[in-house]
């Protein structure tokens, strides 16, 4: 066995030791399609995993954002808070105000300044531009 064969064997062994097994997953017989299995061709380890495929979110109540979605294969249910934010102006520091249309939860988004312009040209004084809305100066 040559140097490159030994190197390949060590690399494959290291790959498997870190959980990067080769081979393709297949559905497990007698179980829903989200239950998968494979045998690594390099180290012969039997590996399983569950990979759910969920449908669309469905809200549980009209006035809140608690929602659930169901795996299309095994009916596993996943629940989360799913807000639907819309932009509603800016605060005094030019942070975008976002409000959830369902529960009225409010959060601040990214900053969006309104730099002073003359037509399409941005005006600068001393190499700095100024926001019309909040007065912030920035290079």
C-alpha cells in the first residue's frame, strides 16, 4: 500500500469520526418517509435521521401569532410564534418601526436615513452628510 492509499484511508477515517459519513439516505421500511437510514460505505456505520417536511403555517387564533405546521408524512406538529410585520414609519433616530398586523407587536428594524439632497446629488458639508429627519451627521 502506497503513501497516497494510506493518506486516503486516514482522510476517510477522519471524515467518518467527525460524522461526515458517505452514502445516500433512504426511507426506513414500515415508517413514514421522514425517517431515513443509510450505512456508510467507508466505515459500515448504520446512521439514521429524521427529516420532516412541513406544510404551511396555520394560525391557531385570530388575535395572536401562535401558529403550527404539520409534517406531511408523519403529522409531527411544530409550534412557533410567527409574526407578520409591516413597516409603519420611523422613530426619532430613523429606525424603521414595524408592527405585526395580527397581534400589534412592535419592533424596531434597520436604520434608514433621509440624507439631504439637491436633486440626485447628496449634499455634504465638511465631507459629512446630514439626515433631514434625525439630524445625524455621517461621513
